[in-house]
């Protein structure tokens, strides 16, 4: 069954209108840099800027809120290249502060998915929190399971452990609680691997954390205590919904980004690397726009890593790295929420050029060492360690370089040497 087509903007509007009609107030999203929150490097969810409301340190402007928030999560960087992960994404969110709780949250989610977006219920599954020894004293969420039974058969309501269905906090401490997630079945052609799990990775993708039920506060020592009021936090991936409703192969090929995707793929000719390059350039633009510059520490290091990983994909295919700016220009035109000023575009162009020149110098110095690896048809862990620590050649480059030339990369031994090096560096000097 073909699903009703919606543009990315229509997905956004359908979501917001659904909650606005149900007495939610629209609030402006924040930037990607947290304010007054040392536990976070980036805004990684819709609720992150709202933490003071959940903890009781500030009063929300209204008991029910909704918005669409730009997020960055480098925790997913190794998964970028598949169809549904990105370091940057937009989270459609709704919240209740001491108003409705589990039953209405689940009802609102199911109504929007099936009626607002026209997705049939027989392609949906839900997961709920199942307690284990990792969270002593926190019971299984049987209440959510019973509510879901009104909408889905019991065999598509799946209990999951805390690692999957207990959310938070956003940082080392803060509000948290059990959650219920909604999965969409993309069909048998997306069954990417054999599994005993009911939900097959790649085939069943999470489209909505339909309710993080904020019941607890976790302190810095790992202790849980009840929150002053029960709250609901939901988060749905805008790009994932657009991908499903448009029948796109990935979140990187939805209507908004597809022109840039095609532009990049014409030269790269590799699906996974086209997705990586598009995602990393887009994320870099957003970071530079908000004042982050490449460096070797914290946010700047992650920006540099994203840019270098994009350049690795370009460099290894023998393409002139100046094309990076052309692709960045293409993406700058479609990144929404904030129009880029002339100054911002100039700053972005400056740092892209600076990082490109630095990478080109590194590759010039490293070329003969890389050529030796090709001739020898092998790379031992010690040599890889020396190239990274002595020459500054990124691990991503070494791995991809070896893969392209059919040379095994000694990852386990390499990582062991890196960790030993770090241990020595941490020891106090005598």
C-alpha cells in the first residue's frame, strides 16, 4: 500500500497543527548550543532546552507545548551512511507539564500517525519499558502496554530493557523516565539481516518516541527520585517521517535535500559515502553558523572531524577538494529555520577553505606513506598507530583507505595501542 505523499514542510505543518488544535502552544526552537547547561555539548533533543521546566527550576509558559527543534548527535556518527541516521536532524516535539500523562500521550500519537499522516496501523509496532537489574527499584511500564492494547495486537507491543526504553537524562543528570517508541515496518525488502528479534534493524525503524514519561530525577551520583510533577516529552524525527511518506531511500534523499544528494552522488557514486558527505557538510554549516570553529577540542574537534570525514570521501575518489564549497553552497540554500546572512556565508566559506587547505597539506605529507601501504598490501597496528599519532592521519582515513585497496585494517590492535597511549598520557609526571 502506497502511503499519502507529503513534502517535508507538509510533515512539519501536519505535526504542529495536530498539537496546536489540541491546546498546545507553539514555542520558538533554541539554537544548537545549550545555554546554561554544562552537561551538554549540543542540543540533542527537543526537550533539552526545556530541562528547567521538568526539574521545577522554571515555570513553563503553558502546560502544553510543541515545536520543531534542530538537533546534533555525534553519538550516531558511525551509523551515518545507512538510510535513517544523521548527525543533524530535526525533532518534532510535544510536551505536557503536569497536565495529561501516558494515556492521552499515546492516544495523540496514534491519532496523528494513522489519521494525520495516513499510516496504517498494521505497519506499526510499539515498545515499552521492561525492568531489569540495571535500574533497581524502577518497575516495568505495564500501564503503557495496556494502553497500547487499545490500538495494536499484543504481539506488536514489545517489552524492551532500559538501554532501549528508559530515556535520559540529557546529560549526566536531570529528568528521565520510561518511554514508549513507535516503529514503522518498511517491508521485507528492507530486512537487512537475520535476527530473532520481532523488530528487524533496517526494516523496522523508530519514527516516534511517543512518550518519555518523566517521573524521575537522576542526580550526579546515579540516584533516582520522583519529580514534583509528571510530565510527557515526545520526539519524532521529521526527516524519518518525510522519508516514509515520500517513499525515499533515506533521510538524505527527501525532497528538501535530494537535489544536493544527486549533485554529490554524481561525483561520488557510492550511496553510503554520498549520505555521509551530505550529512557532515550540512552539520558543519549549522555548527559554523552558530559560532563554532574547527579546533582540536570539544565542539571544534567534532566540527573538524565532520569536515575531515567528508573530505576523506572526496579525496579517496580523486576528486578536487574545492568541490566541497560547491556542495556546501547547494546545502546552504535548503537549510531551513534560519536564513544565512552574507556574513555567515562568508565565515562558512572561510573555514571550509582553511580546513581544506590543512587537509591537503596533511595528505601531501602522507602520500608516500599511504603509497607504501598499497605496495605492501598490509598495514600492521603499530604502523597505523604511528601514522595517526606521528603524522596526524585520521583513523577514518586509514580505515577507508585500507577498505578501498582491499587491505585488512587491524582495528582491535590499533585501538588497544591508542588506549595504552592515552593511559600513559593521563599518568602524572614524576
